C-alpha cells in the first residue's frame, strides 16, 4: 500500500510541476494564442492530470474535478494546428469547451441503487455485477451506461446546482 501512496504522491507532483510550467509558458507567450510552448505545456498538464486521476480512481475509487482525456501530442499537433494545418484546413479555428456541473446528492443510497440498476442493464444475465461502492463510482457508472455525456446525469437521484461553461476560441 505504501508503494501505491508513493506513486500517487509522485503523480500529484507531476501535475503541480506541469501546472507551474504551463503558467510560465502562458506568461512568456504574453497573450499569443498560437504559442507552441503554451500548447506543449497544456498537453503535458492535461496528461499529468489524466494520469493522476486514473491512479486515484484505481487506488481509492475517487476522482478529481477535472474531466480530461489523454492527449497524444503528435495527433493533437496534426489535428489542432500543427505544421501545415492552415494549408489543409479552410477554417483554421479551434474552440475549447469546458463544462463543470455541480450536483447535490439528496440520498446516497438512492444514487447507489440507480447506478447498480444501470450496471445490471449493461451486464450479461449470467454474470453477477459487482456492487457500486461509492458516490464517485455511481456517477461514473451512470455516465458509462448512458451516452457518455453529462446528460446521463439528469436523473432524480442527483439535483443539479450551478455550473460553469467556458468557451475559448483559439486561432
């Protein structure tokens, strides 16, 4: 168990170091939205956050508030403005949309039951699904049993509160 804690601490340190590097790159770019150093630092921060989130989930069934997917730096350069992108893309604009939604859980047991029902629906009849053991796992199960969008969380067991949507246009 100590090795697992050490790995989590190291992953968290990588997130912190990547965040510091990203901030330094943003400051150095002085508002230029097409700065390659900012992009590379962003990808490093994203991937460090993703790795930490995965390790935290594996170790404790807990997640961070960051909803990120791993980014392959080479694929991302090709897709989001790497060399030659302007020549092949008649619309060289990319937008970044981030959304955070907050929920109140009026009844943890009701949420766990809803998640277990969703898990049973996705499990073959001859298999006994594992029980859902926590709020984070329940929410993840609802997301996975739905279409993967946050709309899958529009259930009576979760009361939506405020949220934030951020849209940034990147040249």
